C-alpha cells in the first residue's frame, strides 16, 4: 500500500525486542470498533508491538470481545478498571504498564495503517534527541465517509526534526501537529513530563504532547498513516460541541500551558491555542448541526460577542447554513479569531486535497479490510483457532 504523499521516511529494520513499542488502547464502550483497531495494530509492518487495552469500566457488554482479543495473540494484554475513571486515567494506567522504549495511544475506534510505526520508529532512531514522532491521518465520519486530513497545517512538507526554537517560530503560523493516534513518544520522557493530567479531560494528550515537544523537539513524518473517527458522540466531539464543558476544559488547558515550559518558552502561545480551539469548536457546531446551527451558540463557543451573533444571524437568514453559508460563517470567524496564517492555510488545504485524493482508495480499502480482520480475529479466538495471519506473529 502506498499511503504517503511521496515524502515518507524509509522504514527501518524491525526494532529489537529491547526496543519494543507499546501500543496502549484506551477503551470505553467501543466494543463494535475495538476488534478492528486491534487488528490494524497487529497488521503493522516492521514492528511487533506490545498491545495493552485498558478497559475503563465499560458497560456495553464488552467482556466477551475483550476476552476474545486477549486470547487472539500473546502480544495482547487487557487491564480492567472496575469503574469508569476517564480517558486520562486509562492512558496513565497503560503508560505505567508499558514495557516498551516507545509508547503510542490510538483510540479504540481509530485505525493505524501498516506504514505508521516502521517509519516513525526509524525517524526516532535517526533523531535520538526527539521526544516524539508523529504523522498525518485521515478523518472519517461515523458514516465511513472521509472528511479531511489532519493536521490541516502540518509543520513541514518533508520528514524533519523540529527543535524547540523551530517549534516556537512555526507554531505562530501552524498548529495541531501531534495526534494521539499517530504520536509515538519516548516512554521515559512522557513519564518524566507527568503523563496525562486528569484535570484536562479530552485535552490531556494534546497538552502533554506540546510539553514533550517544547522540551525535546519532535520529528514530523508526512503521509497519511492512520484513520481517526469523528462523531458527535465521541469524547472529543461531545466536549467541543458542549459549550460549557468546552469553555471549562479550555480554561484549564490554558493555565496548564501557561505554567509549563510551553508558556515559559512561548508566552503568547496559550492565548493563541485557546483561539484556535475555539475556532475548531465553532466549526464543529456548523458541521454537525448544519442548517439548524444556532448563531448565538456558535458565537459563544468561539468566544465572540454580540457583533458575531448579528453577523452569523445575517448569514443564516440570507444564505442559510448550507455549504455556502458555512464557508461565509467560517470566513467571518477566521477574520475574528485569526487562528492560522491565511497563506499557510490556503497552501496546506490545497496540498491536503491532493494527498487525500491520492490515498482515498487505499484508506477506504484498509477500513473495509480491518472490519473483516477484526471480525475474523474475534471469531477465531472464540473457536480457539489462532491462524498466524490473523493473530499476529
């Protein structure tokens, strides 16, 4: 499979066992998606990862699925929380149990592509000073349709190590480079940074990723290498769509950044971060609610004022919040919040479209293949049958 934009790093040799990668998958009520997520990890190229699934007190009858997955491969370990403790606690449980030199945290409803781990581990080997490596991913809706590429504005068009000084310069124009699905951390550095702050909720991985990057730098490897599912019912979607919850969590995230090495190195960044997340939350209001989106709620989520309410109301009354209306509304909010450099945004949107079109068939095909692989893996385990091409090496 190609799964790249032509600038991918050359995959390294399979890491020796003392450099084992640990893949931690936090799970809460995602029994229909978890098997395919695990199957995608087991199909990784140039890597034999340890897989730790942390079940955070699921109440959806997940236990038979968990038991089947645990029986499917000796590389899979299940850790169970008796009651739901939240995503940060689940991530910390997995981090504490990880035996690998490197650790990564895909979601239970996400998929990794076979070319993710090899190139990123090779990049970390080439840049021992880097705290983590990350890449691009495709965004997929709950209907399975591909909706875009993230990061929207990547920090580089090529594989590159960004030291803290370079990060400070580039983050003024672009942002949101590090995703939990593609980010691979050096385990010791992530632990030294304190792991995942339980007070940050959905932003816990976002903040610690920035802290590790600002402390040590990171390697960016272009190319679509994972699939991230978005839905209004997921934790991230629910938080960004909930005005009060989003406001509270952003306030905590702002303070955490301001009082960390991030705020010390780039004092203006915590405010910039909040503006950008507010912009994202306002965009989600338009995406998920469409023509029924409320101008007052959009303005409130964006941190706007009465002028924004009036402008958004005028757009809804004249053009509606269809495609054209959403473009006008986002244009207004972009001018008000100035989340990114318009030039960088335009260039990257065009490039992302090219990358997505080039990889669309491969991404869609991989989703279908992993749906079947997940079903086959659990069925085989329940029948006490573990064929090598399903259960892993």
